[in-house]
C-alpha cells in the first residue's frame, strides 16, 4: 500500500494566516500541521508517500519535509494545478505513483491518533473495495460528510454536508482505496461547487457493495476555521502533556 497526503487548496477561511504560507504548515501545538498525517502514515507501516499541494507554496512544503528520511519515509511531491479541483481530483495525481497498489489517503489538515496499521492489514486482505473512517460527533455533524450505518455496521449511505443528517458519524479525511479508484474518479462529474467530490467517489464503492467503515476515537479537521485550529492546538497540547500523543 502507498500513501497520499493532500495538502493543497487555497485555505481562504484561514486568511490572513494563509496569505504567505500553506495552511498545512501552520503550527498545531509543537509541530507543523502536516506532521500529524505524515506520522500517521509511518505508524501505519506505509513507506512510500506522495504529497500533493497547490503551486503557491509547494517549495515550502518540500523545504520542510525534504526526502522524508526523518520520518522513515520516502516522499515525492505533486502539484494540483487547479486548487479548486476537489479531493478526488488531487487523488488522481497519484495514478502513476500508486502503480496498481492500494492507497491510503489522508487530508493534510486532519489531526488524530488512531493507529491505522490494523485497519491497513484488514484492508489488504480484501480483494477489492474502499474503506472510510468515521468519528461520532453528536453536534455539527452536518458540516461534514455523514456516514449512515445499519445495525450490523454496514454502510447504508454517505451524504455530503446534509441539512438533516441521518446519523452522528462524520466522515473524516482518511480513506483507503483499491487500485480501481483512478478508473472510478474518471467517471465522476464536478458537483455544483465545481469539484470532484470524495463523497461521490465513495458512493461509487457503496453502490458496488464494497465500501467498509471503521470508527475512530477522536479527530479534528484543523484547517476549516480559526476555531477548529485553536481547538486542535488546545486538544493536542492537552494530550501531549498527558502522554497520550507524541
């Protein structure tokens, strides 16, 4: 399995903080934001990772992370020319890099401490499919993709930012895909936002009955607003002081 970290976008909601730097380089307590998904990749046993970014600050990301040797990884970089292309558009950049292997995709502003290694091992045993990762969020679920499960834990539906959420499970920015993902992305059409939506991609797997879901303990989308960035800093600081996070 290979890894893909998505660190593009314009981050307009975090301006002026992001006028001169990529949001994924902003600090979350004692590390740059992008360190968290990188460390999650290493912990999951992924050796080769592609980092996608927009043209504006790609050199800054490479200057910080270099070859990845510090993390025990081999890093390569790709530029998403259209920063408004969407998550699926950015994943498509890894088609040659993946070389028919499964991929683990993590959004670069996602902060969590869930060990993905066991989920990776479980996924690698499957012949095909995709796996999404959800977190229970009693409030504000509707601002994310929402995953609905049946009593047996099978995925019933995924809706992007629904007005009336069908469950309290928010879709995180962590995904595992088989090698058919790039063929599936080519079948997508832009949404009303003009993006190739990741929920549309996941729904293609859902229609095939090959979409799995894992529930993780905690997660923060640190790049969505000032409040979430502040919450990420405070929560990570608390967990580091308690020895719950390195």
